[in-house]
């Protein structure tokens, strides 16, 4: 049986061969990525075969509940592995495969693939939340615990791109922030397939009061690099990320946002 699921996440087009999956797993994938289904053919499509193989976990499961994820690049090939997923992608040939344990899902491998694909276009997949206002997309980035999910939850009356990962694409018309089908753990934000011009990059800092503070471009770029997962595990990927981050802050407003847990932080931004 052949079943193809065509997706578009930002400017990354994917064609997943999911015909080998059990019906319940196939239904779950179709629901999870429904907003990102794309039926327009493209020569740039990345073809990925997805299959299930019973067996022991690919990696040991950690008792603390933190998902171990290993990723590396060797030449044009990127590999990733968690306890329940193993992926290998040949970037130059735009093809790859994902092998799942029966309790696995494709999301972690797709995060790695999209992260590598976008950085080669000069964009970034950021640990961030994103909110769309009249001026465009405000992207709030920072390490775990900085408040990304809190900002998204407090901004739920506006379109939320994500509460955990935001894709920033570099296009001929500038930088655009895009929603992704990847969710965080703290708040279930909708999987929003929206694009909006990038209005501002805000480095989150929890504080007793709200303030927007200047951040030099170099420091802003460094913080963006620190919030770019999956790609910086090798020298080549790190160089691509640093170049993309420097170019992004050169033309985009970047600042520190000190905030406490109420929506009035928007008063110092708009």
C-alpha cells in the first residue's frame, strides 16, 4: 500500500511515504499535521519514507523524563535518534527515512530535518513563542523556563504561531515568522499554519516589572544561536546558524524583554 502525506512547514516541502504505518498511527499523523497538508507539487520536495520496526529503544530512556535526542551531520547526511525514532536524511538528494518503534512518532525527526533545511536558506528554527499583531510577528525567544509558553498563553486572544518553536524564513521580501506543527509541553497552543512579517525579536527575562531594554546586535545574535536547536551540534551547522543570526539582527529590531506574568508587557512593545 502506498500512502503519501504532503506537508509544507514554512518553505520546507515534505512528501512522507506513510503507507507502511498501522492505521491508528497513520490517523494520528494526519490529524497532527492536518493544517500543514500541501497538495502543490514542487521540485524542492523532500521525500521521506516512514516505517515501523519493533525492537528495543534506540537510546536509553532517562528516568527524569527528559527525552534524549542525538543528532549529527556527516557530509551531506544528517542523522537523529531518540528512544523511539531514528532518522537519516541526505540533504543534497532531498530524501531520507524515519524508522519508528511502535510507540514512536515522526515529530522529533521532522524537527531536525526542518531545522537543517531552513538554515541552508538563511533562516532559523528557534526555541521561541510567536504572536501575530498588527505590526507583524513578535518572536519571544529564550532558554527553557524563560517564559515562552507563559507569553503565548497570556497572548491567546491574538494568533499564536507556537509556544515552543517558531520558524523564521529568509525570503526575497524579508524575514517572515511561520507557525509549525510542533508543540511544547507546558501549554497546548494551536498548530497554526500562519506566516507574518517579522516585527521584533525579544529575548525573554522574567522580572518584577515590564521593560523593553536595548540589546546590542552581537549579543542578540549570540542569544539567537543559543536558542537554535538541532543544527549547532557540528561546526558546519554552527557556522550556518551564526551567519543567519547575524544577518537577521542586522535588519530586525532585537531587544531584551523583562516581564512579569500578566499581559501588560504588550504596553512596552506596541
